[in-house]
């Protein structure tokens, strides 16, 4: 028990109930006599938990001028945090025992010392603090404050308020989840993943929009906290690594998905966000190492999708104008140095991807400016003349950005003209929101096999769409615009807009939709398969937003192409990297600019997607059919049977579904029956039929990615009439009569 506690208890015991005790101990907001001095160490003082109360703001009963006495735990942020001594802590877990003392230029007391503070209680940016203070250091050496463990998930998003200003420790392994503000403010958000997950995932990337997404978002909110840099400076020259506290550098980096355990610090509530101001760093584990190479997806050909984050050759210098009508602001690099840095990173990424076809998003869309040509020039300087070419579309649509396409003429060649899908083709595809879709058919040089690629960039979730606002179901703004565009894409591609004559089709691009959202559902309902999900599962990601991962960048294959896809994966070079490493030099001090490297990492904010293809032509097949027996009497059964084999070598086609059709002899049209059969390991199938008349039959096979459709030659079954005769009586006397009745079947 401290001397202060003993004195306080003696005074309370001797005082009359009511105002005298309150005046001595609590210093209410309107005291009968103004408090102007700190008094002596050990004199009565207000407990910090009385000021803090159990609400989001301080208890107004203990507002105004107050005196506290406690341990100085951390001098930082222009002040010092003070925490109640252990013996003076109350029994209410909802009241904090710490408070911030704003020193306004005064010398901070020694950390770990006992201090007595006179000041005015105030709230600033959500933080309870004392201002206009007088600080007195006490000679008593207090017992050191022990960090209070904080565990997640907390009971509610305001549950951390009870630790405000206190020295705490995060004992669980927390995942680095968000680093958007790291370069500017030194902030990193860490979170506790759900069981079975390695990080936090965007709700609609893993569950359906609506109630499930809202519930998951609420759960995540109880699992996160910010680790700050113990500074209010913006764009500092040196930023501490959130895991070890040493200055961030190219050799002391972190990535999203890495973990931090055991960090200690002050639980601060500032700018309406709970954050840890570290005093002792914990254990950092680099669990998500940088990928050494582009993902191994196999295939004789590879197709990539890459959002390059505003690659503009026209510099973004304020007076320059971009867009088809040169009436829009430019984006991207502000000067030549930034453009070189941006270009070198993109080229490094494209070189390593080494894809045969590359779909690009966020390319400048101004007349006479060809960012795709510029990238081809850079790639060919690195890889050799003629390695890459581009589909020359010129200006497309009305936006300042457009999609583009590069290809390797040594491995694929364009077939026919490219196609553009815009509002003129289908009003559902609103090209004032979505960037027009670019479609090009290619032939593989080595095999002659044909396939078609469509590059997309649908409207973003953060954009304003009149009448199409965020409904709160997790899909963001403009969901109707994206969904209608997806429906238009399905219908447009069904018409074979490039006259390819081949059904193998790959949709790629930044669809600004997670895989459980309506636009992706529309594409899947239209017969396309999500290849990223098929090869990587539910927890695939290409983008991190607000501390949650998911994939906006897609590759969806048509039904005939699915079996020809050897693999699909995101290349995690961007989403996991903090923007401190990007090309942009805006606001960065020279020391931070020096962190730049001309490598693929943080070339953009989206990861690239790579797809492997082994193109093949379906084989010709032979489908035989026979009726056994070919003549029956009405009411009997026959078998329509045969085999499905490869046309070239007679190898059986097993596991194929064939369908039976019938017609009256001489009729023009065939009727598909409800009967289907599956071929066995020997390619054989059999149908049992019981026709009521003479009929023709044939068997139809729809084909698949390995085999072409086929149908058998017609076969015929004769159905003989059956006459059934019965007698009125089976026993008669001599001279008697009997009546015979006959039935002829079938009767038609």
C-alpha cells in the first residue's frame, strides 16, 4: 500500500460523509476552492481510473482541474503517459489506469519515476489527457509497472478503451495486415486471423454478400489494432520496422502476412483509432517470404493479367491534360525521374512473368500516346528485338485509362481484328463506368491451336455511381454496373465477336469484384470457370484493402478451355509490399527515396495473375449404333447399343455421356429422349427401348475438350403387330357356342 493510499484512507475515514471527502479526494469540475498547486507527493489525489471512467470519454464528474499521482511509463508524443500504481488499481476492469499528460514543451520526467501532475482534463482526438500541466517528480522509487496482456478478439470494438493510456503487451501472434499509412505515418495494422486462416480476408472473398459478409466484417473489427511509430511526424526520414523497431530498409523489410508476437507499449487512443505506441518490440517472423520467381503454372503457353497502376507517359504535372478529349487530369508519374522508376519496375515484372500474352490495365488513354508501345520497346531492349508486340487499339472509350494487350509473335499470332465491347454493343456494358473490353484471338505458332483472350477493367468499388450506391452488403459502390457488364460480357462472347470459330476463351483483368460477388457469379453462371479459385482455393488474393486480402484480378476459362489450363496463380510482388518501396517520390525524404530498387516488388498495388495453357484440338471420334434385335413384337424390348472410340486408332472413349434420340421413319426432326448412358472402359454403351411402333434411333455425343461432338448413323427397329384372342368360355357342351374376342396392338 502506497503512502498516498494510506493518507487517502485516513482522510476519508475521518471526514464526514459527502462534500468534504469529495473535495479532498476527487477534485470535482467545480470545486469550492480552486486547485493551483500539485501539493506534496503522497498527498490526496484523484485516481486515474476515476477520471477515465468506464465510457469512451472521461467521466465528467472528474473533469476540470485534477491532481493525479502515478508512474511515468513512457515519454513520447510531446508528453508522458502516467499509470496508477498497482496498489491503487480499482476492481473495475472497464476503467483504465493510464492517462496521457501533454507537456507542451516541458521536460519529460524520467520513465519509471513516480510523478504528481496538476492539469485540466480534456479529450483530444479520442484520447483522454491532462493539459496545462504542472509536473512534480517524487523521490519515492515506485514498483515498476507490469504490462497488462491484451488478447483478441476483444468483446467489442470499444473494448480497448479500458486499456487507454496503459502499458500493455500483445501476447498472441498477430499478422501484419495493413500498411497503407506506413510510409506517411509509420502505422501498421495487425490482426488475429480466424481459425484455419493465415490472415484476414475480405468478407466477400470468402463468404456471400449480405448478412454473412457483415458478420465477418464485425468479427474482424474485434481482431485488429494499429502499431504506430511513436511519432506524430508525417513522411519521416526513418521509420521503425513494426516487428523489431530498427529502421526500415531493403535488408530490414516486412511483408503482409508476416507476424509479430509479444510487442509491448502504450495503448493509445488517438485520431479515433486504438494503437500501440511501442516501448519494447517483440518477436518478428517473416512468414511470407518474397517469391523468388514468377509462379510455376506450367503450360506450353502462358497468359498474364497485370494492373500497372496508372502507367502514363504524359507527366502528371497539373497543367497537362489526358484522356481521349484531353480534358481530364493525368495520373501516374509526376516527373521524368518518377516515370523512369515506374517503368523500370513494370518492365522488371513483365520480364520475369515472361508471358506469351499479357493483358494490362490502367494504361494512359490519350490520343497519340501509346504506353503499350513504350513497354514493348523496353521489353525488346531487354529481351531482344521482336520478342514482344502489342495490339494497337488507339484511344478506346472515354476514360483517362484503358486496357491493353502485349503478345510474343514468336509463340502466338493474332487472328483477324481485335474486338471492343462498349455501350454501343450492349447498353448493359456502361463504358462511362467500365473500361471497354478488348478481345483478340490468337493462334499458337507451334501447334496452330486457337484461343481468345478478353481483357477487362470494371468500375471500382470506391467510385460514385448515381443510383448504384453501396447497399451495405459488402460489394461496395457500382455493383449493379459491374454485374450488368459481366452479363453483357457473357452474351457478347457467346456471339464469337472475333469470328474465331473456336470456343476456347479466357477472360482476364481487374474485375473489381471478389469471387463471391454478383459479377463473378454472373460470369460463372454464363459458363466460365474461376481458374484462380480452382487452383488456389478460397484464400487466393491479389490485393489488400483496409487490412483484408482477396482477389480482384481474375482469370475465367470457358467450358472447353478449362481442361486445357495447366495452372493459375497470383504472383505476390505487390499486394504484400508497403508503398514505401514504390516509384513515387512525392513527399518522400531522400533517405526514403533511396529505398527504391528497380525490381518487380511494389511495381503496382495489384499482384499479377499468370495462367498456363496446354492447347489441344479435340479428337475425331466414331460413334457406332445397332439395334438388337432389329425386329420385335409389340411389348418386347430391344437394345440400342454401340461404342464410342477414337477415330484414328479405335481407342475407347470411357466415361462419356451419350444421349438417345428417336423419330418416326420419314420424319425430318429427331426427338431427344430422357435417356442418357455413360460409356464404359471399353467405350461401350447400351439403351433399352420398348417402342410401340416402327422407329428410327440415333445416339448423340456432345463432345468435350478432348473429343469432338459426334452422332451415330440412324438405326431402325420394326415392331410387329400383336393380336391377342380370348374366348368367352373355355368349356362348352357339344352343340354349344363360344364367342372369341380379339385385340390388335399397337392400335394407331
